[in-house]
C-alpha cells in the first residue's frame, strides 16, 4: 500500500455516502449512479484546480499554476471518459454547474485560501476525497460485476493519486517516490 492509499484509508472526514445513492436494485442503474457520483466529484475538483490557478499568487505562481493546470486538464479528460461510460450504459450525464454542485461529495471551500501553502493543502485534501470517491465506486462496480467500469475507474484513481503525489511534493518533497 503506498503512502496515498494509506492516507486515503485513514482520512478523517465525515462518513461518505455510498455512491449508489439512489438505492437502485437494478445493477446498470447502480453502476450509472456510482459513475455519476465520481463524475460530479471529478468535475468539482477540476473546477477547483482552475479556480486555484486563476487566484494563485506568490513566488511559485508559475510552477504551481502549471500543477493546477495539469490537474484540471487530467480531470477534464477523466470526466469525459466517465460521461461517455454513463451514456453508453443508458444513463443521463448531468454536467451542468448546478448538477455538479448538487451531486458532488467534495466539501466547498469554507473560505478562499490566502497563500500558496493554503492552496496546496486545499488541493491535497480535495484530491484525497476524490481518490476515496473513485475507490468507493470501484468497490460498488466490482460488487456488481462490471469489469469494464472497474478498469476505467482504476485508471482514473491512478491518475488522481499521481496528481496527489505531485501536489504533495510541494508540501513535503520526500513524501512521494519519483517513479
């Protein structure tokens, strides 16, 4: 188990709601519900990353701006793949700002971060929550026997954890192994 999996497993946050939120007994509906939750969380963190990039100030603005741009770019790609899978399963992709705000389990900012360190900590926290969201959905889809979705979600979780490692290098340079 790597450092990020350990941190996600021990992350002290409120009890997360299972992703098959609507209590559907139909497996495809439950898979769409799980994917829709991850989709909302993914777009929420992508938008947070853009917000951070636009509002970041300080001596490392250029470097951290590139980090936040990379996160939003990677997460936008993941969101597109999730939306495609939701549609392929016959679900409706709810991608409006209102739908994302209503369905995301990522807590909104309590206040605007004031400096680079606060932006990094906020990004790290959100990426940990997003990783937990992916892993919750992976468990749900494994239980439902959807190996295609599990594979796609595993790819997404790996990208989120890679971005988390990049962010965490800016707080503790020795935390992540450079692979």
